[in-house]
């Protein structure tokens, strides 16, 4: 199999989905090893670096991509199988930025209150223990947390000729900020434009559900993935398959609408997979869905609806491509 | 220890939190074995029983209680440790009721569309396998699902002289409909009136997160619990402790507000437990909280914020009452 | 016609809808002159009186009532025709209370930010000009504003045995806080319990739409009204008729749901009034409805949907009771 | 003064804000007479034309523009003074499109219900009476409604390199769908890109507040306006001035956030105009703002906050440019 290793130069980063020229073309079946910069664009390196002083809001959440997938046409399904995500630095960083996050007023949930205190936390990696050290800024409290790498942002160019900033999660994927986007999963995205034009970035060394303060433990990441393509069958919203779960990500506002989107999409998926009437799929899912919140902090809020495969009869999902890619990946020894 | 077994007569059920006279008094430390009727009030017994014909909306979600806890005063913390929840019938039932549920318009999210088809599903229990049989109504599909009993509704009388129907989740608990309210957990509720006046009901043989169609696998339940009381320290919103998790349940609308409530309450809890500055608690929780949705179908939507204890330093929580009650329960052999 | 004048003693005020014993009975056709205390319960009398120090949150929004309307049964329509509302003091008062209002985080839209500065404004009345003097607290700016009296709170006992605080707007009316509840209008409320048990209060000497800071120019008020009763025909949500408008008030969260409720109720009203198909009523109203926000600050948000009568064919509304009461009132010379 | 008359060819229409090349350049001070197509792109011409069959969703809400304003740079304020809007056809059209509108589930507020019946209404213009004839589709009801022309869509290219469909209202203006965008008003938009790149379209012969069914009385329009430019002072959100009102339009979801945006922006405007402390501006506006809903049907919901100028001291607003343009327009005799 073809393998491409790529680390963008600073001027090659893009900050939108859609609107940017592809960096290069890749053939379905290609293995890619992609380096991505942290969401702050390397502007915060110590606790003394404050977001209000150092972060240039025009250049946040830099994306590695877009890449043109050969043969991808609108209506097709882009398949991204994530083999591994490895922290590319020895530290990660999180910050409470003024008027950004879930427990503060924002430019949308606008109030007249003062912002929370602009604060930065640096998390040092302990490679031998595979942990991050959380260091309180206002007391002596410390605790080691497991590294659980994931990508905040994975997406394709939007439809309807739109161009969206990389801060937005939507039908095209984007800044979904769900811990489910981790090594070992396969992500299915509907293709909107020729070549699909996918990008990724926003590596998180770990993140809680909700991403409460607006930023995870942000860090440069080396992601290895296999790019595949299924002709047709574009899902309306991003789907994810892991070894044991089927997932859909809905993104909108208010958050009940994000959930409705994901739950309805899962009903439709179940109708296809098990030839169920929509009322029967609705009922069955009411008793077996999980619904973890992804983020409540981005331009849209994201909710995941997921179902454990072991509750269900064995059935072929996208022609078993997840299992197939999983097998390929395991032989690569990455 | 004192043990009380109680199965209400039909006319003893209550349909509100607050406003009802206590059935009797219990002393802190009492073990109670309580029988609760299903949320449809036994009106749906076969798939031919339709909610629009059989369910009397004035008498849904019957509660077993209220009980007056001796010594409980406003500002105290009622502690309910759930030892076991056992299906009291051999079948459970779920229904899509017209204009009720998450994937339909409702009296609140009002539209001009027709309702979904009024449909009832009966789930038969297989005691030896500990499963429920899901039977599709519109095709031949069947699947066995594990029984995972929980209570949809646990609460005390509200403050401010309010009386609320048992369909509402709020600060006083109530119809939170979270799968986290299961055997082995301890629930902490702020007391608003003398005697606390707690009730429970709405047994679910299992439920997905979100309770998408509006009803779980509803069934009569035998719940064994220990009632305890902590003087003072009333939490603002319901808290739950399990062997491995700390949890808060927030209930409001829109759903981002439910999450905000629960996440802020968890920040405050962390400030107390670890003497953290609120900014440090906010940051730490951003990286370790889980945020499963409880329901998107009740008068208020409920979201759980939870944290794995094993990520944190060992600390005494409510004076270790959960561990203590767990130990007592394990000796009872229930 | 019978006329009752009533000013409650301090201990006669009630703070809920439902749950309180009626003060006395009134016959349909009675004229009532009712005195109501201001929403702060007379606790703020100078700019130096701060809400955090002086306001007892258990005793805010005192209601004058409830009154038992003879013959009123569930399903009937209570008719309240407001003849006049007159400021009962020479000054009104408004305050920004910590974590209360529309441009601050609240107990629902919870954040970790500090509250806005607790501030009180006193508005002195100029009777000859019929104005209120707005006096800036942080600069020398002054401006005279017209007195436009209205009632923030009008309601009946809720259904389903509920008791709600007087801060809540809902189907039963309550704290709708709309400037449309002014002299000259007729309010129609569905009766939920025997005697209807209506109350009113929360006089505003004027209020903007949205009631942004959470409080209007609050003041004691003398309200003169005629109480009438229509057997049956209970509207689902409060309706208001003025000489030139038909109105419905919806109250829920998020605010789009408040609007949906009011707009759907108006569609149903139009179906009745003009024998229109719901699609035709939907279409017509899309082109002629007005939709002023009432408040975005209470436990539920309220939105008014209204239609100018002069755009429509002449039709009998509730048997022309508004016109009839208007005529009676004009003869009274109040 | 220079005057440009322009009617686009079909292939010149654009369907986005941002992303399209300017049609031509205009100098500040230019009078433009612009022809715009209806929002359905002329696809619905009789009641028998159904949106599901005739409307191509890739080509709805066609915009006339964009136009490059000479000298406009990011941070500047584009000023559009609307002199007149004249129906360019003898009929307008409205439709209930499947899963589009305020009283139906949508792709966001997703449910499993069937769509409302796809229906089209044609409104014939009576020029002598200046009315539109509403004709019920399901009964014989007819009524004449005044023509009150307005533009649903006015905007500039967004910031952050985004491109948005013309269905979206946002900071850049766009599909705000407010009846306040009518002849005689001046609209102020913050410039995000060189040349501002403004467009307009979506003429409505009349529209109710909320635009309940999702479409107004849509029609081709001839709009005459004066284009002006103020260096700097870009407002964060669209502002509108009429002879008697100051207005801000906020657009987001849920609808309380749209209101918060507009109300906060008005607080800031009042701070500038009257040198008020933000607490004093908040208080004053709480008593004098009006808050009519614009639409609850677009990708974002829009709310207007407005204030009557006659309640306030006389003050110069944008250097009195509205009055100046009004005077110029009146001399033109359009």
C-alpha cells in the first residue's frame, strides 16, 4: 500500500472547510501519516502565555489538508480509518479564553458580565506512564491523567458552495470535538464536492465530554490513517464505527436539536441495516442508544448517539469495511 | 436495622412531588422495600392496548410515597442508597404516545404535523437469561436485551411551596429518567420541607440514554433501599455516587442549560472536595467529565455530568456514607 | 352591577398560583377594584436599597387573590376585562438583581462569572405630565418616560394539581410580563379547578418588550376589572383581545418553543373563527401575525403572537364579549 | 449623483454571501436601482406548482450582487439607504415546503413525522388598492391585505474567509427576514472584506413577524437605494435606523440567544450615543425596548430590538447620515 507522510509548513495550514486548494491528491487505499499543529497554533507554550495576548483568532484550529481523494464525487462516502494518533510534543496545553467556553457567556449567549480570568494550563507528558500531569494554577493540587488521544476536527468541504471556519461542526464534520474520534475507529463522511477535500487537526491528548472550558488538552499530533472511498451512500451526518459501537454525530443549536439530528440519523441507519420500520427502529433505539455529549462550546453543539454492536444481530455494515481496514492496520504494526 | 415492606393500594399512589400527605414516617437508617406501579398505571398490557385509548393522562407515573423522614429539615441532605431493583412482573411495556417523546412535535415544540402512529410494545422477561425480548411490531425482527433495572423517578417535595407533577425533573429530583439511578448507587437530594417527603416510581427494566421515544421498558418494580439523613449540606441539584463515579443531574430547557447546571454544580462539588479554585476545577473537569444525556422527552430535559473516581485522589465524600451503606447492604444479602 | 373594592393586608398576599385558599367568592359580572403590592414587596424604596440585602426571595411577586369565581368549572373560560390600572404610589422601582435577568447568567443559564452589580433605580412619577423620571445611577443622564401601566402577572390555578410560584408564566397565565396586559383588554384563561381561583399582581408602570434586566418599573397598582365567565371553550393558552388586536401568549423554553405554542394556538383560533383549514390559517397568519417578545427573564420565556383585527373580516369573537364589556366599562366612567 | 440601474441575467444571480466575484464597482454616494428575482427563483407561478416538484434547492434565494464598494475596508461601515421597494410583478407567491418553516419539524428540529402538505398560494396584486389578495386553498375564504414591501435579504461578505448560503442570517446580515427592512430605512453593516461585497434579494410584498410558514409573499422587486460608506466604526451586528426607530438585528439559535445578541448590541450602542454606563443603558433599555421577532424559520432565528427615538434626547447618530440621505431621497422624487 502507498504511504504518504506529510507535515505542513506553517503557511500551508488552512483555517476553513471548503474554500482552500487541495495540498495534493491521494488515491483511495492510501495510508497517510499526518502531522497537525495544536489548536492555538503553538501560541501558548507556558502558563504565562495568555490567550488574549498571544492567540491570533484569525489563525486558530489550523487544519492539515485539504486533500483531494481521487474518484470522490458528491454523493459518495469518504472513509477515514484512524490507525493511530500520537502526541507530537511532550506537553499539551489548555486555556480558558475570555468569552469562550461552556460556563461563560459568549458572543452568542451574550451577557454584560465580565469574562472569566484568562488562564493557561500546561500538561507535561510522562511517556513511561502514558499520562499527562494536571497542575492546578491557584493551589498545589496535581494529578496524573491518562493520555487518550483523539482528533477534535475531521471534515470535508461543505455543500452548497459554503466555506466554514474550522471552529464549526456541521454535516460535513468539522470541529465535532468528540472523544469518540480516536484511534481504531472508522469515520464515514458524505462527499459534497469533487475530491471530497478532507482535512483534520485539533489534536487532543485527552478531553472530557462537553469540552466544558472550550479547549481540551490541545497538542500537536501525528495521525496515521487509511483513506478509502465508497461510491454513493453518502450519510447525511457523520457516522463513526468502532470495534464495538455504531455512532452518529449531530451538530446544531439548541443542543436538543443536535441530539434529534443524531437520533433520527441513527433511526434511518437502523432502518437500512435491519430492514426495520421507522417506528420499530425508534422503539428499539429508545432502549439501547447511548447519548454522550461531545461539546457545548463550539459554534454548534455536538452530540453523539451510539449503540453497542453486541446488543444486535450480526449484520454487514458498509460491506464490513471497518473490519477490513482494522485487519490491514493490524498487519502494519503501527 | 428496621425494615419496612410496603406495596401501596391503588388509591394510595400519588402523582405529584409536594402537595400530598406522607403515607407514613421513617427513621433514618431504615431499610425499605417498596413496590411501584409502572408509569402507564398498568393500563397497557398487550400490544393491542393503545395509549390514546387506555392511558388516563391524569394518572400517569404513579409514585410510591411520599414518606416523611424523621428529623429532616430544609437545608438537610436526604440520602437514598439503592440496594436492589427487581422487576415485579414478567413483562415490561413501552409505547409511542401521540405528541409525546423526543422525535415528535409535542405540546411545547408545537407543530401542525400529524402525530406518529400510537404503538405499544410488550417486552417479555426471560428470567434465566436475565433478558427482555424486543419484538418488532412491523416486521419479524426480534432481539434479546439485558435487563438493567433503574428508577426513572426519585425525588422530594419542591421548595417555594410548589407542587409539581411526577412527569417533571427539577432541583428536587423527580422524573430525571437517567439509567444512572440503578442498584448500588447513593442519591443525595436537598431537603426543602420538613420530613423531606420523598417518593419514587417509574421503574424501567432498561432505558437508552435520551429515552428517545418518551418511554423506557416500563414495569412494576420492587426497590430495596436504605434511607439516611445528613444534617445540612443540601446540594443545589441531585447528586449520585456509585462505587466508581460521582454524578450530578441537571434538568432544564434548552438542553445546554441542563448541562450547564450539572457542570457548574460539579465544579462547586470539586471546589469543596479538593479545595480547588473554581478556575482550576473548571479546567480539570473539562478534561475528565463524562456527559451522558438522561432524557430529552420530559417537561425538562436532564443531563448527567459524571467523573470517574479512579482519576482522582482519594477523598472523603459525604463522610464516606456511600461506602458505609454499601457495606451494610452487602451484609444483608439482598 | 356589584362592585368590590379590596386591598389585601400584608399577611393575605399569596406567592403561588394554586395551593392557596380563595380570599372570597365573586359572582360573574362583578366589578373589582384590586390593590396590588409591587413585585419586590415594598422592600426597595430608595436607590440605596439593594436587592441582595433587602429582598426576601421567598416573598417576591405577591399576588392579590386568589378569588373564587362562582360557577367556574374545569373547561370553562374565565374572562377578565381590565378597565383601568392606576399607579398606587408616586414612584416605581427597578433593580438588577444578582444572577437574575436576561443579560446575565442565571441559575439556569449557569456560568462561573461574577454577577452584575446589584443596582436599584427609583422612578418618580410626574402626575401632571403622566411620566416617570429615569435617573441614571452612574452619570447625570435623565429622561422622562410615559407611564404605560400594565400587569406582569394574571393567572388562575394550574391543572394537574400543580402549584407554581408567581414567578412562572405557563398555560394558566401567571408571570407573562407582557405590555399587552394593559387597560382596555380582555383576557381569556382556561379554568382548571372549581372556582378558577384567579389572582393578579406585579404592576408595572411601564416595561420594555423582553423585560431585559428582569424587572420593569415595578409599583403598587390599583386595577379595576370586570370578572366574567364563559361556560366551556377553555383556550389551551392565554388569549387577549383588545379593541384592535387578537393575541395569544405562549410561555416555555427555549424561546422558539414559546413562539411555536402561541403561533399554533393562533392557527387553531383562526380555524375556529374563520372555518379555515389549518394550512390556510398557517399561511394567512404567516403574512399578518406580529410577534413581540414579552419576557426573556422568567422561569419560562413568553412570546405574544398578535393579529390586527382590521385586516380581517368582521366575525364574532367569544360572542362579542369584549365589545360588550368595553361598553359597560365606558359607562362606568372609571 | 450617479445612478445605476441593474437587472441581472439569470446566470448572474448568486446564492451565497462571500465567495462570488463582484458584478461591478460602485462609488459611495451612488444611487442604485436593482431588480431582484423572487426567493423561489420564479419556479412557482400557479397554485399547481409545488415546491417539491419545481423548486431546485441549489438555486433558491437568488441575490442581486455582490457589488464592490470603492474604498470599503474591513472595519468600515457600509450604509445602505432604501428609498423605495416596488413589486416587479403583478403577483406574489408563498408556499409551505416540506420540512421547512416554523410549525413543522425540519432538518434541525428533526422528528419522524410526515411533512405538512406541500402547498402553494398565489397573491394577486390590486395596484389601485395597493393590496394583495389572499385566497384560501381549502375553502372559499378571501381577504385583501395591504402591500408592505420589504427585503428579506441584505448583506455583505462574511469575515473569517467564510462563504454562507443566502438562506442564513448572521453578523454579515443575510437572510434576516425582518419587516423592518423596508423603504425609508438606513441599514448599517460592518465591512469584513475589501469592497464590502454587498448583495440583496428575497423581496417580500408583505410578511408577518416570525415568517411562520417559512416564506413570505415572495416576489420580484425593484429596489432603489443609496450606497454610502463610513470609515471605521463597524457595528458587530446589523443596525437599522428609520425616521423614528433605532434597531439592531441579532441572529442565532436558540432564539433567546438572538435576542441577547441584539439587546447587548443595543446596550453598547446606547453607551456610545449617550455616554451611559452599561448598567444604566441596560436599565433604561429594559423599560423602552421593543423586541419583535423577525423569523423563526431560517438557519438562524432573527430578533429585532428597537427603540423609539422620540423617547430619547436628540443626539447625532452616525453623524446624521440617515436624515441626510432621507433628504436627498426626497428630492429625487422616487
